[in-house]
C-alpha cells in the first residue's frame, strides 16, 4: 500500500510526458497534479522514517509553490506568467533555506564576494543570450540570481561535505531546474523553439523536482 503514491506519481509523469508529444490537452490536464503527488510521496516516506519536521515542512511548501507555478504557466497571458515566476521564486527560496543553512556555514567574505560576482556575471550572460528586455528584465534578473544561489548552495555542500552522493543529487536537481527554466525563457522570448522542447522542459523539470525531494529527504534523515 505504501508504494501506491509512488506508482501514481510515476504514471502521472509518464502520461504527462507522452502528452507533450501526442496530446497536449492530456499533458495540461495532468500538470497540476504532478507536484501534489510528489508531495504525497514525500509525506508517505516521512511516515515510515525519522525525518526533521522543519525540513519536511519546507520541502512540501516548496513543492506546493511549484504546483501553483505550474498552474499559472498553463496560461500564456503575461500576468499569469509573471505570477508563475513569483511562485517558483518563493519555492526556490524555501529550497535555498534548506540547503544554504547547512552549506554556507563558515564561508568567508572573499568566497562570498567572488561567488556573487560569478553568479551575477552568469545571469547577465544568460539574459543577453536569451534577449530578455523590457518589463521582464528585472524580474528575470532576480529569478536568475535566485537560481544561481540555489546551484551555489548545493555546490557548496557537494564541495565541503563528505556525503557527495546526497549533495550530488541536490546539485543535479538544481542544475536541471535551471536548464528547464532556461528553455522556457528561450521559448518565451522566441530565441529557440524545437519540436520536442516541451517534452525536454518537462522531463528535466520533473527530474529536478524529484532529485531535490530525494536529496532533501536524505538530509532530513541526518
């Protein structure tokens, strides 16, 4: 019985990905259910393992904000697109609070300064590459910096701690999330568009959310 939520989540992901290729209406109908199903899987796991409740609550909250972002991005209207970005940004802040609280401890000012310069430079390069301009420039710059901070938080843990497997999972999740969002931005600003772009966006996004959940639950058990 405990495996049922995992099966439901896996089947929903497969059907959503298949819908991206053959039936967009099916994909759109299933999309709002994906992150809640993942959250249920997380809670079912927590029932049979000793996990830190604060970390668990922050993880589920991040996933629910991800769900809200998914729903907003079902529409192509600008207000909902901007709201969706805001929902994902809040979700990322919860993730960063989980990882950064562990991986930033003891970092010196010089490391922070060099890292900040590097992150800002990467965001600026992406904005230029994606040709972001106008009213979306500032929101996308803020969102990009938060994504870089998410990667930085997991990279710090991977470099500094002995548990390379867990932090490697988290780092892969953060990188895949950034890649997925970059593809969405490339489509939105008409920089790149290809036949299977929506499939690639979703498979990288779902992989990212799943990896972040797995890694966070592992941290919560420690």
